[in-house]
C-alpha cells in the first residue's frame, strides 16, 4: 500500500516470477512453493492488464521474454479474445519439474470471474472491490495459497484497506502490509517530486505521495495529517488537563486534552486515549482514573443514542465509581465548525501515538446526502465535546503536592 511511481508493480511482478519459476534468490526469506502452481494476475481493466501487468511480466508484445519472466521459462500461451496482443494465459517452466500456469484477469469481468477454481497464488495490482477480494481469497482456501496486493489507496479507508490497517482484523486474517513513500524511492529526484506534487489534487496528496489512505472530498476535516500531528511529549505539571467520555457497550472511548495556560491564544493538545469494547463501567473507570483521579471530564448526555434520562443514570454510575463528570455540549454542527477552526488556526494538535484517534479521523466523513457516517466515531465525538467551551471549562491543572512545592521553591531560590 504505497505511493504512486515508486515501483509497486515491479515488486509484484518479481514475486510472481519467483513463485512461477521456483527460482528464488538466496536471500529470500518469504514463503516458497516447491512445485508448479496455478497463478492469477489481475488488474482493473483488460487494457490496463495488457499495458501494465503483461508488460512487466513478459515485456512488449514484439519482444516477449524481456520482462520479469525469463525468456527460457516462457512456454505455450493463449491470447485473450477481443483485446489485440493481450495474453490470456501462459505456461511457465518450473525448476521442480512441470509448468506453472499464469492466467491474466481483470476486475471488469466481475467478481463472478474470481469465484471458481483452486489457485495457489494471486496478485491483484490496484485495489479491488471487497466482493471481488473476498471471492479471490476463497480460491486460496483449499490450496492454503498466498495473495499479494499492490496499490495506492485512492478510495480512502475502504473495507479492503481497513482489513490491512486495523490491527485486530490483520491479525485474525494473517495479513501483513508494507507502506512506501516517494522518499523511499531513490529514482525520484526532488524536481520530479515537486512536479508530481503540484499536479495532484490536494485531498489526494497523502495517498499519492505517501500511500496513506485519502479521506476524499467527503472528509469532515479535510486537512493534511502533518498540519495537526505532533510528536508525543511529557505534559508539564502546570498545564490544564481534561477529558471527554463517549460510552456504549460495543465501544467506550475517552480522550484527554491539555492546554498551556501561559500561551495565548491557547492550543489544545490531544495526548491520550482509552478505547475498549464490551467491558463493564468499572473497567473503564479504572483505566480513566489511572490517568489521574483529579482530572475532570464531560460525557455525552444522551449516552450513545439512549434517552436523556438513561444518560443521566449512566452518568450516575460513573460518578459513583469515582469519576468527576458533567454533561457535555452535544451541539453537533456547531461543534464540528469549532473543531475545524481550531485545526486550521493551528490551535489543535494531536499526538502521533493516538492510533485509534488517527484511525477514526481518516474515516470520519459525510455520505452523499451530507449526513455524518456514524461508524467508529467515538473519539471524534469526544474531541468535539472536549473542544466546546463547556469541556474546556472543566480542564484544570494538577493539584500541587508538597514535593512539587519544595521543588519550585528550590528552583526559584
């Protein structure tokens, strides 16, 4: 999952070649097949498959054997109907005896074209739809095969992309991903990168230059990550701190922010998060108090879609567990506008270490009707509660201990 123009397709064609021929380099530590195998290589359209995948693997049609696949390994081939000079399938000699079979396919054939046969290795060049991706994965089950994808994530945090970025999904499905940016590609010089940058739409720049999923035109906060991201640092003891809490059985989230009282205009630094599913209030309360029992917070008065009365009851549960909580201001559109103004003015910064926050931030968007996509937005709601005047009013500095007073006196003297 990487930037444009850095060689993703070269990497994919090289790995396919190793598996098809059985010719692995000595340094290869990845999976090895010790027999001829069945392979699919696919891209978006038949024309693109011919111009990109076929060209990388075989070379130009008038110079077959000058691509990644060695000339002496290329056997009989069949042509694709309706696409001049397009190879449909080819047999590749394998060092273990026999021949591997490579079939070139395209997404425009539909997911049904990927819903048959037992395949050992699949290479998808460019991001597929979730239905096609799932159909292709099913072809590998009997053979315990392998699949690789090489693409720039221009469609944002789609279901396919999320399956690789989300740590739980990645672990459960035995997935792995590598990211690469323009800075990882030595063949791109500064002048070429500057020219490419100027030609890219602003909301696609992170995707095309860094391989970071773009949030697209529907993003609620269409601002580059680097404009609000900062490296973590120790919060000074005299800074004001507060938190916001968004509760629910499927996910409960808390977000902590800090302000320097001596800086005008003040900057909010989001520095810590709690993100846990299907746990009792007592467990959440322990995690929240671990950041400091003296810290006060605000909570969604509606308690994730429940009635105001239920919300008040849940607030009492958390108060009884020792949390200092008040109702948050839940004015949605006004809160979104306030957060946006803080972001673009440089008055809201977010620690790079807040993994769940950044995950939600990159998915936080509106649908085609302008409605907020209410999926995995718990920390986004917390941010809105915390940035409201009522949330910031709850922020306070840590009470001074005798040890801290002595240290200050020593420093002053």
